C-alpha cells in the first residue's frame, strides 16, 4: 500500500512549525515533507527526525525573488546567479536531512521577458539542478500547478511538465504529480498516472474542491491508492491538504492505511 507522509506546511498548523514533527509522528506518520524548512536549523530538524523516528521526504527550493516577493526565480533570465545560490542552500538542507527529492520550483510567468527566453532559462536552470542533485542522490522534482489557485503558473499540466523534462534531457529530472492540481487541470487521473508512472518521482494528494482531506470531494482516492499498488508505485504519497476541521479530526480517512502500514 502507499507510504503516506504529512506535509507540515498544511497539516498540524495548530502547533508551532518545529513541533509539527512530533505531532506527525504521534498521529502515525513515518515521513514528513515541508516546503520551506529554512527558518529552522538543520541540527534542530535532525534532532526531531531522530527523536520521533521520521524520514524527511522532500523540501522545496527557496525560489522567492526578494525584489518582487514572487516565487519564480527559476524563470527569470536576470536572476540565474541567485537561483544557483538558492540551489546550493536547498541542496545543503536536502542532503543533510536525507531527502529523496527537492521540488525545484517554477512559478508564474515573469513580466518583461520573451517566452523563449523564459523557457530556455527554465531549461538551463533545471539541467543544473538535475545534475547537482544527482550527485547527492536527490531527485529534481518538477511540479505543474493549477491556474485556478495560481493564475499564470508557467507549467500547469502533466503534459507540459513531461515536455519540459524531455527538454531537460537528464535522468534525474522527475515529475511531481499532485493529484489535486491535475484533477483541476486535466482529470483522467488513473490513465495519466499509469502512463506517466516511470517519470513520477513523488505524488501529493488533496481532494477537490477545497483542497481538503481525501473523502471530502470528488476524487475517488481508495481507487487511486489501489491503482498505485497495482502499478507498483514504491514512492511516498504526500498529504498536502488543508484540514477541513482540525488536523487530528481530519485523519479518519487515513487510519486504516497507517495501521496496515505500521503493522507490516
């Protein structure tokens, strides 16, 4: 069955960020992910991982442009040096924390540049990220995000992400398939997951509409989870949802999976 882990940006927000590691463990999770761990020292996080027997699955690169406050450094032809600096920081954290991957970040289209220049910048930056991370055994993850929640997001379908991965042409570039985003943009989830499984490096989930926990919306998650087993997906599934109530009260859907996994 899938290995589920908790996204600490969305879940356990009733607690301070550093304390969410403990809460994830107490709730039965053996893995966590966190978009931006950079406000916490590596040693402090490692202490929590060790104390609560947790695996840190992924983090995101810190790609917010300090001049605009927008997270699209990977797209900016005038900020390539800054992207590389942020890549170094993200690699340092991911390597120390034992992450399996980094969401390399894309963002919204930057104004003032031609599309060809933006796309070539993205390819160049992603080639460097893929190679840099491959030396550490860390996957470079590319995530398409829906344009309902984030208008003008540059890569917003799995097809666009795969095209980008083909342009990057590096064995360490992988698709981060977020079921919530792809339900909004594409639908046809099971067929697409089957088709793309060899390119998928990580999966994230939330229901639609609302981005709440599985079981609150239109996505048939028991079917999706069974499908992942059938096609042999061995990676982690990140619970990147907004609890519809408290985090603890939102976990009813997952208990059978956590209990079965912990008994294996």
